[in-house]
């Protein structure tokens, strides 16, 4: 399915309603570096390129989370079990936040697509279970380890010098370029084999004893799922001051391994735009979302500095309108109402009281203004009172009002 946005688009806003407005099966590769549930809040230092960028990584179970949990419980049984296994309310809130977004990422990935979820040991065990429930355990391909050096002074535990990147696909036929996983060679070898072919293999040109010009390729390096790539140091030209900035070399390895030129790379937590810069550098199409408007300026500045020219970058704050839904029935069509009545057992999805079918009204779970569609999976039956209370807002508002 074709994308319903332009190449080089970056949105500012909550990524959930924006993803809901994106066409299904329109993205080839997703990389996300979401909050880790670290119980800390982050802000870029004043005076840095990323000054003004900040995000919270402290989670509490609020009304909106409880509302989404009710929806997950009704439609995603396996996912619901994972969330209820959380050891604290904070963990549960974080997992609900991630689950509803990962469901959308699964929908917008192509059948040949891949997703890489960057995390650390704080929540990696729970996130692995979430991914198993959404993408399927059989579609877990590997865990890529980003190994880095970080000073460690504690004498009471082992140092933690790595992050995990959970790698899943949608199905059994996925894009993978093996040569991109091979070890990088030292600079001396690169200077000798100073040319690269269309598949990324390094070679040198020489003239043999007969005067014939030939190519000599470097021997293939060994592949490994442990990527030894240093942190972006404070003195690095790459450093922009973003609190959780990842090295561009890490994103280049992932993008080259799991996408081809002109494929669509998507980062729903694009932060300082490292994924987008790496995608642009390697002739991929890209799209990104971040809650902070600083990301727009950073991607423009970084790509201009990297490419030496200004690219045509689209900045948006709206929710896109899907063009892949085809012709749908009116949301309140009698057949929809009949199907929902059976699914809900004749109960209002708000107050849970039983009513005759003529006393229930068809309504949207996710409001249209937030990217909700007229698909049956986004519809419910409410009694007249609950429908008036909810109005044109999302279901989480109704549940919060009823619980007050």
C-alpha cells in the first residue's frame, strides 16, 4: 500500500493519533528508541543544539491508561495477560502506553518489513513479551546488542555496557542484506580497498602482469549481533546535546541491513533525528514523529550539514487521513449495530448496563479527530446517556468520567 504522506515528512505531536492516520502496510522498516521507564525526566542542556528538547520517563497509572487497558482486554487477550504480569502500577502504565503504539506499528509495516525496538534491561523482558504477543513469537529474529564503553566505578555489581535492540519481522519473507552485518575493517584496510560496489563490498583496482585492469575484493568479515560502537561523546561533531542520542553508525548498520534504497524508514520517537539522517544518507525515504518541535529543526540542520544542501523536508502537526480504507458503511449502519450488539452481549460499553438494541447507539471508540476510522473494530454501542457524556471525545474520557 502506498504511503499517504510525502517523503521526508516529520510530524510534531503524540505519535499515537498520527500513526492511526497512516495507511496500513506502508512502511518497510521501523526503528524506535522509546522511553525506557527509567523513572527519570530528561532535558537537553541550555546552549546545546537540542536545547528545548525534553521528555518524561516517569509513569503513573492514570485514567487514560485504565481506559486503554479495558480496550486491550476486550480485543487482545494475549496482550492483556502480559500487561497484567507487570509488577507495579508504573510498569503497567508504561506497558499500556507501548502496547497501543506497537499495535499501530504492526499494522503499518509491510509484509516484508522489519521492526527494531531499542531498550535496556529496565523493561526489556516485558517488551519482549509485548512484541511476542503483537508480532508473534515465531517472528522474533534476534536480539541485537549495542555494546559500548562507559566508566564504571561500582565494586558491588557488573558494569552495564550495552543496550538491547529487539528485532522482529511481520512474516517469513523479509528484507535482509547480509553484507551490511559484517565487521567493519580498520582504516588501513579501507584505504587499500578504497572503492565500493552497489552491494557495499569494498574492492581495489589493480593492473596484473598482463596489463589487464582487475578488481580485488576484501575478504568478507564475520557477522555478529554484538555491535561495538562507542557512545556519542561530548566532544564529537555528531553530538547535538539530546539526552538519549544514539550514534549514527548504529542506525546505519540497521538501516543498511533491513532496507533497500527507496524503502520507507519510520521512526516514531525520532528525537534528535539520527534515524532520519542515516536514512537520508543512504537514499532511503523516511518519515518521523516526535513530541518536541525541536526535532524538526534538528533534522533540517543535521541533514543540511550532512548532505551539504537543503532537502525538501515537510513539517506537519495534523493527523493524516487514511486513503487505504476503501468504501466503508456508514458507522451507524444497521448491520454494524447488529454485529456490535452480538459482540457486546447487549451491554452498553460504558456503564455496562443491558439494553434492547433499539436503545443503544453506535459510537467511535477512538474519536475521528484522533485518527479513528469507521471500521467495525473502532465502533461500539453506548446507551444514550453514555454517548452524551462522551460526546466527540475518545473512550478514555467516558471511562474516566464514569469512574469519577
